[in-house]
């Protein structure tokens, strides 16, 4: 396959923007409107997200997932607070200390858990081992990733158990939903079942990975948690002057069912890859990510055949991550499946 176009499974961040998203931006680009959120599109966000989740919410547009996560967590944790999260969580591995920066000093306490999921037992043990005195950082928040960094999901009952434990110890609960649509499509439940009904206080709602163009939202299910979020967002440089362009994307994403169409397609294609990987599969495929242990030589052979993907973990482990994008060419996945079967 050398000389042929690369078959790219790097990340859903490499994907294009959907035509519906570009059309929404173009529509918002006609005429002059007030800035900093006083436009018709941004003013409709609260109602659109409230309808989507079937409860009254406050929704705020931001440009990046890192900003969404870190600003949300800054409303849950003071500078002297501690945020509990899985050791593979994006906020722990890929955000350059942003939660601590945006909160003014909060620390992360990392937890183990099979297939990227925090367990109630791991959280309970960590909380029990943590003395709460004036000499220590104070337990303040739990952050869950849905879908997880390893492509798995939390069921509604899983989220509810963790939220009950966290709230019982005085912690707020944040959900990193960069791939929220993929989790929702896999579970087939209502969006409220894995958020506010289960006890989530604030959600980072991602759209960028699923067909949008730099469009994320911070959704508060508990209005008391909004607190100083708006001031923190402004101070952090994430109050967008032309927020109508982000808001228009989010409205189109929610209102047209685009989130579901794209997520269902990528999930289905990822499951095909998972089946082809067979015994080399590392984690259940419940979203659009597939993790495979190939070995160093087979991984190199796959690259030599024209496939592009990220290595995962230690170099010597020979592990790889494949991510299916909403606009993945339909012929790419059968080609990858066939190559994995040959290996």
C-alpha cells in the first residue's frame, strides 16, 4: 500500500467539520449582532441544552475541551482543594496542569480502575486514607470521563454510585464529556440518565471531536455551582466576543440529531475493528476508540502498510490506539480489519 493515501486513525481531532456545522456558521455570519453572548444564538443555549437533558440547566460556550474541564473544575474546587480522577484521565495526562492553573492551585489525586473507569471502592479507599485537617489539601471534587480515555463507558448505575459516594463526602462531581455523544449512543439511554439524574453537577459537553469546529460547552445541572464561573471564564480569556459562531454550532449539533448520527457511525465502525483485533484487543470497544496490543514488529508492519495511528503506553509494550472519525472514508475500516486479521 506504499504510495497510496494514508489510512488515518490518529484521532477524531483530525476530522473535518460537518457540512451542517459549516452551514450553521454561515447562517450566523449574516448581519451585525451584539458581542460577548448577547446574540440570539448564545441566548438560546440554555433552552436548547435544557430540552436536550430534560431539566433546567445553564450552558456556557467555550472553544476548547481543556478550558471546559478546567473552568468547570475551578468552580468545584478551591485553590487548596483536591480533585479525584482516574490515572488515565485527560485532565491528568493531557492538559499540562490546567486544572491546577485555572483553579489557582488545586491538586489531582489519581485513582486506578480497570478499563479506564473509577470504581467506588477506589474512591472510598482514597477518601478514607486522606486526613482532613488544616495541614492538608481538602477533598473537593470527583471528575469522571464519559466515554473514558480507554474507550469504555460508565452505565447510569455506575455514575449514580460514584456520585452518591462523592456527595456524601462533600465533593462536587464533574463529567468530562469530550466523547459524550459516543457514550450516549452506546448506552442508548436518555442524556439525563448519565448526568443530572445520576448526580452529576457539571458537564464538559464536547462537540469538536464529533463533527464541530472548536465548539464545547460547560453545562451546569446544579445552579448553585455556577457561582463565579462567568468571571473565571472572562479572566481566563474564554469569553468569546463572537460567541454566536460557537453557539450556532452547538444548536445545530443538538437540534438536528447530528450528534447521534455521527456517534453511532463511529461506534459501529470501531466495533468492527475490535472484532478484527481478536485476542489482541485490550479494552471493550464501547465508543470510537480501539486499543490493541500488536507488539513492536507488527505495529511497524501495520505502519509500513500505510496505516497511521498513535502508539499507546510504553514503547516496549507494542500497543496502539485507533480512533474512528465521523468522516472516516468507508473503505478505511475494512482495510484495517483485513490488515489486523493478517497480522
